[in-house]
């Protein structure tokens, strides 16, 4: 199993990161993809990825939308170019749109995302996308900037029709802890109805902790329960779902 989206470089894991990776190995979770969020996080992110042999993506999250987009994007482009031959660099992101987060004007978020979509296309990398209350705008941008490598809509929470719109553009859907919530009816309906090759398994650790978790901090150790829930909703065996999810992440990120 690979956690396709986990911020294991965040400070939340500084006190027990080595133990966590040992526990992951014992549970059959072989690795994780560490998404980038901002220039001030990239150095530590790359250090942790190298130390624990993780895959990673490089990008600027909409929550960290900078004052000067051009300067930040230039730094991102330079870092991607510097690491492009590293087979652990698998995507551009996490980037996207978030109308709930109003630290920067939405138009600024759009401009930042456009530049990162262009970077992903020019470097022939898939993109990891964050979208909150901005799916119409995001779909429009993805049509304007078609990426042959596709990508993933991280933390997907919508219904089947929205899911199909993204899939038609070549994107997969990241499913995490929300799948454990019986009240997440749209997401559970989507997972029940769509083919299992539409999904990636993720945690967004340390965030998006499932409602039934023992600890308040999310971690990749919760992945087996997410896989089991997807298998239940799909009415398939856990083994077959796990095999398909592994195939999906390997195919998308060329692991």
C-alpha cells in the first residue's frame, strides 16, 4: 500500500516519525507521496523524503498563496528543474483553489494555479489538486490547460456527476478519511457507483482524521480501514480493491 497524499514532513510528526515509518512497514504500507505546500516547507520536505525514501511532489498550496506570485513560481520552477531527474519527484502540487480560505483574493489563487498547471504540462508531470467550493472554476481551468499526464483531485467529497466530469478530463479521485463517515452520502455514493480504477487512497495526514480514529492525528496507519470501507461499498473483496488501488497510484505517478 502507498499513501498517495500525506504531509509526513510536517512538524506534527517530528517526535515520532521514525517509529511511524516502522509501524507503516509492519502494516504493509511501503511508502507515501509527500506533497509540497510552500517555499518555506520545501527544504524540510525534500530532506524527509530522502531520509525515509518517499515519493514527493513540489507545489504551492492555495493556503500559502504568496504576495509575489512571479517570484514564488520562479523558485518552484527552478526547484522542479533541479530535481527533475530524481525518480522520487512524481507530480506538481499540492495546488488548487479554495474559496473557504480568504487570505488572498480568489483571482490571485487562480493566477497561481494557472502557472502551476503550466509547469506540470511543460515538465510532463501529473498534478495534485486541492479544491474547496471551487469545482466549476477548477474544471474550467483543467479544460483550458489539458494535461496528458492527468492528476488527482485530492480529498474528493462530491457526487457521481462531479466525479465523472473530472474523470472525463483524465483525473482520478483521492479518497481518504471522509469515506468512514456515514453522513458523507455524496462521496459514499460516488465510491459505490464508479469503477475502482477511478480512485486513489490517501490520508492527508496529519489532517482529515476519520471519525472512528483512535488518535486525533491522522496517519497512514489508517489506510487499511479506508481500503476495507471502499471494498464494502464496492461489494468486492478487500484484496481485489487493494490491488486495483495500488495499480492506480503506480500508473498515475509512474512509480
